[in-house]
């Protein structure tokens, strides 16, 4: 999303997005009510609403008589004007799953499914999107989450070796030219969904950290195929202990991806641990050092932990160890999230909704 301070050529696009956003929030509203909510003139609101009604994105609401005179015309946003598909692949407890959800522009779920698959491959994703496009003619965006970082459209280290090295977005975009294809790292999407659901647009920083049990990672498979490949001792220890941490960060409403998309790959942090430490205690020690490394750099308000390795007892132990590393005034809230699914699909959905918007946000000038 581009940020501008003043560009007359974008004013109408911004006004259109403001009116649509206000109407979604108000439910049903008159021109005057929308003008009050957006601080756009009634005349401009009327012109834009007429155009949106002509395209079908906005509809006139049913009028109910209940007094003297002609009631003011009311409008309602047509959430079914377009549809969005959210698709992601994940592995946990030795199982690989594919989840898909189709929502309208109001976030209302039209279809949802999760199924176990043998392998996460390009063909599986292509077949899934093809099925959804054939079933839903109004599908306009497919937002896809994968457990791996993305550099210049190419998937790097990934939990699924079949996806590594693929320019996944470009390949799918070529197959489905009539819809917009988005591909996002799983933790980035989940972090963004958590921020949208819990932080109310506040100017703050959050971290979302996930650790599944027995994740089938691409690195593990590559090591089995080539035990001589160069891997640091810390990474090899993480693999041997089946600890696979991944993170996503949001600051000021923006995902922090880094210049090469590698931000959030916290398993690569140089965590120092005793060689004879218990595996469960190792995960607690690793996590406390990871949070201890994140706090001085990003200073998050909230660190959300989710995945098979985390439970209430573990989170309390992590919090206690973090207090040895972090001064109390800088200590973030460390909270447990039972399931990643809600935040994951929320992040994918919000990214898709932004893609359908004009791509411009207003910036309030700081004094």
C-alpha cells in the first residue's frame, strides 16, 4: 500500500474507499449519515453512491414507511459483489493439512473446509484454486499462505520441500489471469490477522510466534537426502529436538518482512543452550532467548505464542525466564493463543481486501 500526503489524482479513489468503509461499518445509511461519518460533502457522497449503485457494489436499502413525507434514500454495501479465497497449507503433529475459506467483502464465510493431504505441492494448490474459481464465479482474489519465506516472489526455506524454489505467485497468476493471486508467509499473515482482530488499528508493535509439534520441514528432508549439507550446530540441534519456531511482526499496522523476506525466521537466531538440557526445557530456554532478542530490536507490546509446544504452564515458565533478560518496563505481554487458524485466515482476508482497495492510505501529519 502506497502512502501519500497530497495527490489530487487520488482524491476520488480515497473518497470512494472512505465511503465504502463507512457504509460497511454503518450497515445501512443515508447520504447525510455517510457524509457525516466521512467528512465528505453530501453532493460528492451522492455522486459516488450513484456510481457504486450502478456497478452493483452498493444497493439501495428497502424503504419502510413510518411517518409523513418521503423518507431519505438509504444505502447498503453489497458484500457479495466479489468473493475472496483464503488458502493455506500447514503441518503439525506429523500431519499435512490444506485449509480453504471463501468469504465475501464483509468477511462473511461462504464456504470453509480443512482436509488432510499427503504432500503440499504446486499441483495441489492449483487444483484447489481451480475448484474454487469454477464454483464461485465472483471470486476476485486468492490469498495463499505458505510456511516459508519469500524473496522476490521465490519461496526460500519452506516446511514443504516441493514448494521451495518456486515463483509460486507468478505461476498461479499465469494460470488464473482473471483473479489476483497473493502469496504470504504464514507467520506474517497470522501476525497481521492478530493485529487486525485485537489491536484496533492502534500504532503499536506485536510479535506472533508459532511452534508446531513434529513439523515436516523442508530442511529436515534435505538433511536426510544430503547429510553433508552445511547447517549450523544450532539449526541441527533445533531439528533434533523437533523445535521449529517461526514468527511474524506487525508495527504501525504494517507487516515487517525485511528487505529479502527473511524477517521472522527466528529459528536462525544464535540461541545458546546446554548440550544436556531436557527437550521440553530446551524449548522454554530457546523461546525466552528469542523473545529476549526481539524486545531490544522491535520493543513489541504483545508477544502471542501458539502451536503444539505452548501451553499455560510453558508460557508462565517462558515469562519468568524473560524477566531475567528484560527489564520490567520493557517486558511485553506474553499471551497464549490456542489456535492459529482464526488469525491466519483473518490476515489472509485483510491482505486481500487491501488488494481490492485503491492502495492508498491517508497520513496524519505529526506536529
